[in-house]
């Protein structure tokens, strides 16, 4: 209280925001400084080319970079050898499939922090996926309770074909050829109360971008259809709405534990011929 705050010449923590990241602190130093800091002193050079992400996954998350950072995310061209014929529906087609992105949507709506149905679905995907090399699959979930359930139920696969089962936070920086996301929450009231955690934009971006070849997202219809009441929360759902929009081709329907399960993938005509072109901002 005795400090001469009126003449304090150091920017406060509120302006620097070093608790966010060192990158953000440097950016705020430039933007919030009373003096004009030239670009030569603090230069931001955004990376806009992905050598790792499959084209269909890059298209999925490109809207995020375009809207928030005005970055047109680019990368390798799509595989021109993708079969033109329809994929007829069985679980066997997912792990060996060539579309790169699959949305597995189920009707169960009573789960909060763990989801037995999603474990059963993941079991079926892996059981009929053919010969899977060791360390080929990573499973990501937002909840520790679901992580525990997955490790218990998939113990015969763990540390063999499944290399890692973990939460989104622990998976940051990791990558695997095949990523399966278990979104877990399906109870409408649980989703509503925890929307900031469940549909968090950064968490979704990490989960969806860990893949090298194929992303399979297993989630409830209630989660995908959820519309937040607050605008800032609606912004958080950007990648989930993009996932629903992109995966518009129904390839088969199954019944698992008396629940309807639908499997979608992006139609071939929707996959851009040249994903090196600029991606239009996501305005929905």
C-alpha cells in the first residue's frame, strides 16, 4: 500500500498476462506498451504450413486459425488415390479406411465423466481393424474417469496396438498415426454445466490435431447438437460444429448396447481438390 503505484513504470500482470504463455506476454508487451515498439524489435512470424496433418484434418481445424489468427493454414495435397466408390458400412472399414476422418455418433445420453458405450464402440473398431502395428493408436478423452475406464476395459490392447490412453492435457505435443477421441459426456445437464471444459476450443484443437493419418471421433448426439446460451461459449464449439458440417456422409448405422450408432465421413466431393488454396473464414 505504501508503494508509489501512480508513478509505477512497469506494466502490471494484467497487461502482460505471463500466466497465459511467454508468447502471449511478449505480444502484450508490444501491444500494450505506451511507446511504439517497432516490428524489428518484436516480430511475429506465424507458421502457416503443416507438414504432418492429413489434408482432411487440416481442413477441419483451418477455420480456427483463419478466424482467430487470420492464418490460412496450408500443407501437403490430398491423396489422389482415394477410391471414388462409396464406403459400405462395417466397423472394418474405419481403421483401414482412406477418408482420414470419421465421426461416430451415438444416441446414449446419461453419461457424465465416464461412458461405457463409447468404450464398447472403441473395442469394436479395434477388434475388426485388422493387423494393427504396435504403438499405432492413441486414445484421447477429456475426463480422467473415462481414461481409467478405457485402460481397464482395453487392457489387452494397451501398450500393444494402443500406445497411449490419456487426457487431452497429457497428450499435448504427442502424435500417433491413428487417434480416437472419446468425448464421453452425453448427459445434457452435465454438458450445460461444464461447457467451458467439455467444449473448450484449445482442448478440442489439441485432441483433433494429434493425428498423423486418421482421426475417429466418438461422441453423443446430445454433445454435437448442444447450443450454448452464452455467445462466448458458442465460439468455443467452433471445431465441433465444423466436425459435424464436414462429416456429412452417412456410411453405416449399427446398434451397440441397444443404442443407435451412426458413422459419418466427409463426402469425396466435399474434400477440396487443392487444399493449398485459401480457406474461407468460418462465420457460422
